[in-house]
C-alpha cells in the first residue's frame, strides 16, 4: 500500500485536514490546522477495514498467479 498524504474537509470549518491514509487505518487521529477539530477511524469501523484489506490482499495474490 502506498503512503499518500491526502486531505479531507473538516466537518466543522470546512478547511482541509491533511492525513495519511495508512496511519488513519492504523488508528492515528488527525486535527484540523484551522479550528482543531479531529478526525479518526471509528473503533467500530476497524473490523470492516481489516476485512477489506484481507480481501484486497487475496485479490492481489490471485492476480500474481
């Protein structure tokens, strides 16, 4: 998985919150540089993300054959 810095609109002030997708998936929270509001992956969502990563890896492995 490539690490790419991205931005997501702040839910409070609509400014840009820079984040790293890999770190977000790992549970790191990110703050808006303008207003301080934070974003993070909900604990309830982590199992869904893990399942999606496993399925993606299966597809990648299958395509290598």
